């Protein structure tokens, strides 16, 4: 049976600006800690508005005043068919924000309607927005569609990833019915930098084909857009996968996500070899993951993220505290 919960129509609006820009705009958010407003390079939340089931926590600064970390919450505990969520994020010139989610999101089985999530991001000149949500778990029979559009200003950067698990494999569940759609667009001043549509039907040949998912229940994409990436950085991203694969093979990972634990037989079909890929874009880089473990995917993405941050933002990665 599908869920009988009433669908939600949640919204979230979030704007970030440096203290200098906020002063010019005349904006000060009630979320902002007044003790942190002493420098012009301080990034602060200048506008925040949500409707249920979406909420935003008070911002915090684990890596100093220049980068604002914000955590989004979905208070309903999961998404059901018919839910429509709209999110709008904006970073004003030279601001730097990192946005993540408090926990993995779940999409329950639907008897017909899809969950639809629309996300728009505007990143002004010289600004940076890092969009690093925790994983999405689709129950068998779930129907989910997401449209994410990013508008970049001159000299702006966007880091973003998406990690999805198809089916609750810890329970032996596979994604036999339902669908997952994702459409990512990144533009700069009317010019498309990346158009990336993806579509998977539950139970389709795509799920089992060697040229598709090859029985792998976890897929992920990580993108950095903003400037050309050197070939040696692309190679570093590729090489960073090797120690993670070796660590996973030797059981070094602490499997904090129960969906990464299962009791299936150890054979190639049920434990397929994970695969990754890294491609250089005209103004950035894209990484793909196909495997079994959301923990493995995220650890690789974090390694790549750390490399890109050090190279192009001159700062190391700083893991949001909600991930711990």
C-alpha cells in the first residue's frame, strides 16, 4: 500500500551576503548572531523564510567568519507522492555559504503521483555556494523528480553533489517499481555550462545492464563549476578513489548508515564492483559514482571536494558537524 499522508507544499528561501553587502542592502537577519558582525567579509544570512515541512537551523561558522554553514531540515521525516517542495538560494557578491541537510531524505512508495522538488540557486560575482545534501533513499515504488537550476555570476563557484540509494537494500529490497528523475542545469550569463538530465525506471533493464547500473543500488554525481580545472587536478581526483576502494575492500569503513549493511551472498551480482569516473568540463569538473555504499560515495566525493577547495578556494574541506 502507498502512503496515505497528505502531500506537502513546502518552500524555503535563503539569502547570504557579506557584511559589507548586507549593509548596502539594509538587510540583517534574525538568524544572525550579532557577535559575528564585526568584519566586512563575514558571510551572513540576510533573508530566511520557510513553510512546513522545511526548516533552516541557525547558521554557524566552524571554519571562520568568511564561510557560513547552514543546515536544512525536513520535519516530516520523509516525502510522499504528491509532495511539492520549492527551494530558492542566493549568494550575493563575494559571499561564501555551505548548505547541507540534517539527515538522509526518504521518498516513500507512491500509488501514482510523484514527489517534485524544484531548486533554484543564484550565485553572484565572486561568490561561492556549496550544496552538499546527505543522501536520498528511494523506497521501492517511489516516484521522485528533481529540477535544479544554477545561475552563476562572473567569477562565481558552485560545488554540488547528489547521492541516491535505489531501494532499501539492508532489507533485501530492490527498486523494482517507481522512477527517479534528476535534471541539473548550470548557466552563466545566458550560456549553458552543464545540462545533465538523468532518468531511471524501477525494474528496467537500466538497473541490471552492465552498461547501466549493473545491479548497483547507489549512484552519485559531484560537480564543481566556476573555472577551468587543470589536468593534474582531474588526475588527482581519479587517484583519490584508489585508497577509498582499498579501504572499503578491507572492511576499514565504519558503516554508520544501516543501508550499507546487508546479509546478501558475496557474489558479483549482489556485490558488484563499484565504478567511478571523472570528466573535465569547459569550466569545471564532474565525478560519477556507481556502487553499493553511500558511505563510500561520500568519502570519495569528500576527498575530491578537499582537493578542489585547496586548489581553487585556498582552504581545506570542513565537514559539517551534522555529518559526525
